[in-house]
C-alpha cells in the first residue's frame, strides 16, 4: 500500500495477524465481482474493525480500519481535521456516502503529478471513523472509486450496533483506569484483532501486540535495546520482562516486553515527550495487569 498520512499509526500494529480466512464485514466475492480485472482477491487480515485484501500482485490491495472515538463530536472533528491535513498535498473529492465530511483523495507525487492508481478514503458515522485505501494496477475509475467508498461505508453500520461497537473497542489486555492515567481525555480506539490494540489521545498512543515467538527473552531484550534505549529488568513481572526508555533514536517512547513460554506481549507508550518516571510506572502496572490475560 502506498503511503498515507495515518500510516505511521497503523505501522504500530505491524505485528497483526496476516492471512486470515475471512473478513467479517466484506465478503471477498464482492471484490472479485467489483474489481474483477484484478481477481482473484484474498483476505490478508481481518478482525472486528479492520480488514485488508490483496491479489497475486501484492501492490494491488484494498482495506479499511475503524477508529472509535469517545463521542460522535470527536469522530466528526477527526474527519474535519483529516480533510484539512490532506488538502495541501492531495486531490480531494467529497464522498457523501462516507458521512457529512467523508472524502476520497489521491496524493500528489513530489513532482506534482497525481498517482491515479492509488486512492484513500476517510469517513465517519456516530462515534466511528473509518480510513480506507484502494490500490490498482491502472488508474482508478469513478465507478471503482464509488464501489470502494460504498464497501467501506457499509462497514460503518457498526456505529448503530452497540454489541458490535463494544466488540470493536474491547481490548482484554488494557485496564481502562490505567489507560486513563496515561491517556486522559477523549480517546480513539483501534482493535484490529484479538491480539492487537491501539488507543490514542492528543497525539499520545498506547499499543499492545501479542505474538508467538519461540526465541525467548534474549530476542526480546535485543528488540528493547534497538534504537539505543536504556533497558531495565522488571523482576516483579517475571524473569523475562523488561522496560525500554530514553531511546536515542526514534520518537519518545517507553516499551514493556513480557515473555511467557512462547508468547511475547509488548506494551508501547508513545507520548509526544519523553515518558516520565510516573508514566513508566503506570505502563508497568498496565503490563502487569494485561500479561495475566
């Protein structure tokens, strides 16, 4: 997928499970029919609030991700801000099917030319925001644009389904009170699957990623040390646990990794400034509670 303004956030969830067999919201047959020139399509990843599809040509792909805000007003504000953020660097079209402030946009290359084979979408309904993308081999036609927008818009039905909405915002590894200590105020939540979660507020982010990894603690320790980070052991969380902080490379962050058997669970806190000792302590408590699940 070509770059988009929100790609950096989604890369925090790069360990999400791939090659799921089914997307709960969009049947792959709809892509095979609507974008038949690229068929057969297959599901690359899928979960309550996120799905991605690809073809034999991995540069041809389609997908969406839901972001659930604390209030409908916050979701609307995010959509307005998104349009403002891309306006200077993209060709933007209103897309009413994606909500009052829904848009489709195509980014300009450094030379000013527009990449006509790549398109991004942003929409909202109720407390749910949605971002999406479509990348094809040839320039995207208006009919293909509308089909992609309609497929993405159809997933926003979750906004009026309390049970489905609760499923999209539930992360069993995150204690709400501890999250509030680190991220006070209005929050946006992304739960692409059972093993990955992201919560953000005012530019500060918490992510959780759970993976199977037979390499054990030495590999986890090397991961923590990447970026020139200080790494402290966390014996209260077990013999194979540690926290990285004050990293010389990359954005300000603190990260706790706990290894139990072949499971590695990572809790990342990425605020706009270097995490304080109190914030690191709260992250450790968050990891302690989450690692029991």
